[in-house]
């Protein structure tokens, strides 16, 4: 029978599947019905015959068609200082670049969000910038302010989950959780925004066990998930395990003991983990937010991908704005491939695409709406101008690498080969670089990627409606 057609877009299409593969159709038709749902996806020549008189409604895509992207770890309040997280920090700051950068650059920026007008401007700029990179939702940190968190939840669409940040120790007096109001603030947000509210423990450095346990009780009582940071830098890990929580078996054990691991947490970074810590995560429903650009620029290290995969742990690629200079998940895909190239066969082009689309969609509760193209899901997609024009015989892998990301295989460091970039990435893995020149090399490489991919996204369509389009210059 004839299809009920609302819109048809024709072009090269990448379809990342929940089963673990990526389908590539060089000349595809994505057909949507008048309810903004996908009616059909498949090769154009098979669809063309059934379209009949609706052929006039066919639009040629402005590039590769990919599912909407989701970022499960981002700090909205740091968007104004993105890429300047460690500006002015000496290379050998005693507590490491992370803690020094928070104090000097990040906390002052977050404090400004107590002003509602400023908070609104920050959220608006963040939202427009993320759409311009094809990112339509995710899980975000706001600030300690209930008012700013409410503004973010009100202004952003329901594809964004947002948390009011908890912190009450080892942080400035001017930026602390209003502890007496914690329950009433959280309950009020949950009443108005439901499961879009995410209970947010900044990290074990900044939150006392007493406050964390109150947060866990709220999360469990209101049916909300939690998010926090874990084992990002070596100095942070030592501070947590030796100074703050010597009675716990590990940094991860702090979260186990206080109940965070029972709240389906999103755990950012997970770089400096011992095997027993990974085992703890495997026995709980944890999602790892892997942030390769941030981990490179803050000199944090490289998440042990094979340890994560071996335990069947779920992970997604995220930007961690403001440590990253860009909201682009395409840049995270590139860096994911680079940092793991020499060590892990799990870091494939196909996995990179899956970990910014179908995997986070499922993990954040949007799996029924989008993530992969199949009938019944939303007619939601992003059009990305290819860096290299795809050739007719390309595979999914080549289309992602060369078309979507503009990478040649030779751009990825190979095992057993010496190169300045490869050596710097090797040193990054152990958590400290040899010298400033190495950091500059890694930073320049990321800058090159950011510039190359900055204008790549051309259009964003959600449920059949174009919600963002790049203006012709």
C-alpha cells in the first residue's frame, strides 16, 4: 500500500544499530509520516517506486545523515570559559591541573550564575551552540544554585537532564550548597521536571559523606538517577583515598559505601581505576562518561577502554565542557580514536559513532525516540557536510573516518611506530607528560580538529521539524 508521507530526505545515511554495527546506505531515503515518525528507511531505488505522487516532497540532504547526538557529561555553567579551564595554571600545580583550574577559572564563572539574567544568557548560548554541533540533549551539570538549575531545566527541551551541583567542602565559601534547603529545592525541581532532574554530587573531594547520603536518600525517594566524577586525575585520587576517606577501600568504594552506585549513576572519566574498582562498577548499573578531549587537555590520562569493555560496562563519549573547547561530539569521536589507536581494538570508527548516538539515547531513556533509524521512532536526524566526498563503494567505517571526521587511517598513531603525537599520547596514558612541548603538541592537534569540524553540521531535524539550520555565509 501507499505510505503516509510527511517528508522524505534523500542522501548518504549512517545508521548505528543497538546490536553493535553501523549500516551505511550510500543513497538512502528516510521517510517520515505526518506525525513526525519514521515510516521507512532504506535504499532510495526501493523507496522511489512506492512514493508515487509524493516524490515532489523529496529533499536532498546537505551532507551525511546521522542520528541526533547526545552528550551525557557537560557543565553548562562552564560554557563561557570553555577551552580556558587551565588558562594561567602553571604546569606543575601541586594538586594537579584539575583542582587548580577549578579554583582559578571555573568556580568564579559558576558563581556568576546566581544572577538569573546571567544564567539565562549562559543557558541560551549553550543551547544554540550545542544544536550547531548536532547535539540535541544529554545530561548536564548546572551550579549549586537552585534558581540557575530551574532556569536551565525551563529553557532546555526535555531531552536535557540537568543537575543542581552539590558541594560543601574543599571549595570556595562563595559557592556552596544551601544545605538546609537541599530537600525542599530538590523536591520542588522534581515536582516540576520529574526525571529530568539528576542528583549531582560534584565529586568526593567537594562533598562530605553526610551531604552525599542525604543526596542518595533523595535520589532513591524521588526515583532520580545520580551523576558525579570519578578518578579523573592521579593527585585527586590520592587526595580522596589518603586524606579524605582513608577508611574506604578506594575512591569508587566511597561512592559504594554512601549509596551513589545504587542510583544508576553517570560517572565521568574513570581513568585511574584499580581492577577492584572496575569490578564494583560492573556489579552496579553505572554508565561511564568517557571524555577524551578533556582528558587530553587537562593532562588527566586515558581511560582504560579494554578494562571497561572486558567487564561489559556501558560507556558513552562526552565533551565535559568547559575542559573541552567545543560542544562538538565529532571532536570527541576523533580524540577517542586517537588516544586508543595504539592499544585497543575496541576503538573503532563504528563504535565512536554508536557512543554519541544510539548508546547514549538508550542510556538516558530516549531509546524509543531516536538513536537508530527505524520505523516508529522519531523522524529526527542531523545533516553533516562531509569532510571528503564519499565514494560509491565506501564502507560505514570509511564514511565515518573520512567523510564524517576527515581522518585518514595514517592520522591515527599505529602500534610500534614512533611519532611525536603517538609518543605524547603514550605519555598521557601514564598520567603525566614528559614536558610542556608535549602538552602543546596535543593541544595544537585538538585545536586543528576543532577548527576542521567546527562548521560541519548543516541542519538538525527533530520529529520532522527543522530546529536548527546553518545560515549561508
